[in-house]
C-alpha cells in the first residue's frame, strides 16, 4: 500500500501501482469530470501516471495554472494533428502552452492564409469530437531518432539528438498522430470544448535569425464555450488598450527603425515618467534610502567578478576602450558593490539602503521586442540593501510593505511567486536553503498567499516576484525581492562587527516598478490612456466659445499654472463641439468651457471625462477640487 496526502492535508491509502485517474474516481465523480492532470510531490504528470510510493498529490483542474498549461499543451497537439491531416508535407517543430493559450511552429511551403486557419480550426473541431485518448510511450534514443526520421520530422530528430544521454525520450499518440513530447497532457481530445485560432506569424527555428523562418499559429482553448466568448471579449478590450496604439495617439512615446527596442519618450510621456520618478524618490527618502548613480559602461573584470560574464553574457552588449574589453551594464548591482567597498563600514551603519534609477541595456532578440513591455534599454528602479544577518527578516518585510504601498497608489491587486534555485547558479546548497527560507518566512509573516516557482530564481539567489493584475484581469510581473549571499562573497564586502573583526554582510536586490518604461506601458493599458488626474500629462484644457473669452482663458491658464496644474488652452476659431470631442479623444480629465456668461461672472463651465457636464462653478471651487484630487492621488 502507498499513502497519498491530498491538497487539503487528508491522507488515503491505495494499492501500490494505482493510477491517479483511479484515485480521482475514488475521491469524487464531480472532481473526475474536471480533472485534467496532477502534481505528485510538485511534479506535474498525466492522470494515467501510477503511484508507486508515498507522496503528496494535488489534482489539477482548469482553475490551476499547471492544469491550464496541460490543457493548452494538448490543444497544441490537436492543432499539429489537424495541420498534418490537411498538409501532409508540413514538418513539425515545437508546440508549447504559453501564458494565454498555445502555439505550434510548422515548416510549410507557403505561409498560412486566414482561409487556411479557418480550415485548420474546423479540422481541430473534428479531432475534438473524435475524443481521442492520449497515450504516452517511451523509446530508446536510436530507436526514437529512427522513428522520427521515418516520419520525415527532421526538427524532432534535432531535438532528440540534443537531449542529455540519460534523458527519457517520450512520445504521445492520439489516434493516427504521434508527437515527440515530455508531457504532461490531459486524458483525451474530447475535454477541449471550445477552441479558436487567433493569428499566424513568422518565427525562426530555435529563435535564431540564422535559421529557417517557420509559421507559428497561435490559439486558445477552454473547457466551456462561455469561457472562450469571455476571453475573446477581453482580447478585443486589450486591443483598444494596446499601449503602442495609445502611445502614438496620445503623443507619449514612439519607436523607430533607427533603434529597434529603444523607445523615444515625447514631452507628454516624460511628464508621466518624471511623476513616477518623483514619487519613487519621495517614498524612498521616507524609508531611509540614499540615492546613487553609477556608470553605464564598466570593464570586463567587474562582470567576471560579479558572475554576469559566465551567467548572463548572451544578454549583454560589449565595447572596447583603449584596447580593453568593457560591457554596457545589464544590471546595476556591480556598481553598488564598488560604491560599498569604497570605505570601511561599521555594523552600526547597517542596514545601508542604496537606491539607483539606473539605465540598463539588455540584448533581446528582435522577435520578442514589444512596445515598452520588452525593450533593449530601460530604467530600473533598483535598490540594494546591505545588512547584518539578523536584519534580513525585517528588511524583507520592509520591502514587501513598500511594494504594497506603491501598487496600492495605482489601485493594483497583485499575486506573489517565490522562485527557487535555477540550474545555472552560484553558491552552496546551505546558502540557497537559508536564503529561500528567509523569503518564505517573510511571506508567511505577512500572511501573503504565494506560489512556488521552481528553478526560476536569479543565478545568485532566490526571489519573490510580484505580479500586478490590471483592470481587465491580465497579470504583469514587476516588483522583485532577491536575497543574495553570493555577491558580498565575490566582491569581498565586509563590515566591522561589535567584536572589532571583519564580517560578511547579506544583501537584498529589489525593484518596485521593475522597469519605469514597462510600468508606463502597463499604466497606459490599465487606464486605457485615461490617466487619473494626478498622473495625466494634461490635467485641464480651457476651451473658448468666442474670441471675447480669450483673455479670460489666458488669465485662468496662468492662475492654474501657478498652482502647478498642467493646463492647455484651445483658442482656435472652431465650433465648441469639435473642441470638446478632440479633448475627449485625448482623454483629458477636465475641460473648462468659457463663453460670454462665464467671462462676465468669472466662473467656469466644467466638463469631466467620463461624467460629462458638471455645470458652472466659481474658479476657486474648481481649483480646490482639482488640487485635492492631485494631493490625494485620487483614482
């Protein structure tokens, strides 16, 4: 018999070798109808997986991220099967689940047309109705290579040849279709009740522009049609909120061929940028941070010492100065190390909190660049905290409080992930265990729910990631807290303890916005360009009905400007309706309409974005109203 501990902590005993499917059937018929896959001791597996030892078992449904990934992974196999049925000469590349659906890459003679996508989607529907079971089997390496060669799948052969010698090589069969795959998958194609192919794009094999261009089909699927309808509605809403489109319409930023991945900020975009920077500085001063600035280019020796040369080199840019190798910084931390080492520190100085709004450059492939969300240069709102070992817990809690405060200002909810040691990392198991436990203890002390993200930590330490949820339910990874025992060791950082001896400090790396540029992109989409008054590039536009009101309009503009209100005047000889519509399109929070009556009575006729006509009011009443909105950062 084996003991199975379920998610709720309850324990059950079953015969050794029992399948997870049979366990689920024993627990509940209702759960059986929704079960897609399972986690055994944290590893995601098929429901056909057999239990041969005591374990912790978590049954996955579509409500679980890992359950959705298995569902979408199977959907990508349905897509591949449909393509092979319709285009037998198509060669298969890879087809993973992604955050919001799935894709599959194909090598075909001509690009897929919209009509092709429609035909493929219809074939997928037929495969779903056939309710084909997914069956896993394994083959030895040479047999697996021969099998794929016989099927003409050269890309799969290449993948097998690159697997480690001890790798298990597995395949999944559904009807007449077989694909090389590690899994896991859902039990059958019939569980996919609704599917939609969304788009097709070019994608280089292995993401390398030197390789052949393949055709990538994106899709999404759900266990209910109503869920698909809701998702498609959200996609339509997301299109309206696209920060690239709104950035152009609202004159905030632009991207140019002369610098792919290097955004240009316009005057109105710089207003938002500087407001975020001012907020960052004010809140950090309150919490005892000191601001520094370090160079963008530093020599190779520094990056070798920090570990970036060995662990991050493919993402860096390089240059030579006086015959020596230099790197353009992808991260700010090594500069902070140099500044810390400039003098001897006492334990009485710690914790030392040092912040930097540092410009960093990272080499991203052209295919992944996306507006402000994925760029090649950005400003990281970095900070490094140097502390005594006994101060670690309090400092982590302080950063969590700061993150919560910042996101609350913008009305963001968020979820938390704890990322553990990756394969490519530095340091001992003991140090990693100590660091991971410290982060986990802080999350528990704050009562925060969190998800373990195995193997996704930084190469020098585990981390807490904060994922913002925007107004249409999408999530964005922004804030990070990384606990690091490695950098202080590599840079030989010390402090003088109470015993007069040298000791090693512990270090936290952390960001709040993550990237100011990316955070602006998120804000544009979150607010659909209709920023709250305190953040809007233009807060008030004064519109005149007649030329006789022009002098009064300019007088009011000076008064508002003196009160630090960002104001514009529209004195053009145009109809007032046209002026109002234009201001509404530009999403300006307040419009003040001035005619003869307002000029005579020294009042303003107020129109508010989203609320319409608020009527006439005295100038000072309106001014106090808007100043209060700005002061309280009203949403």
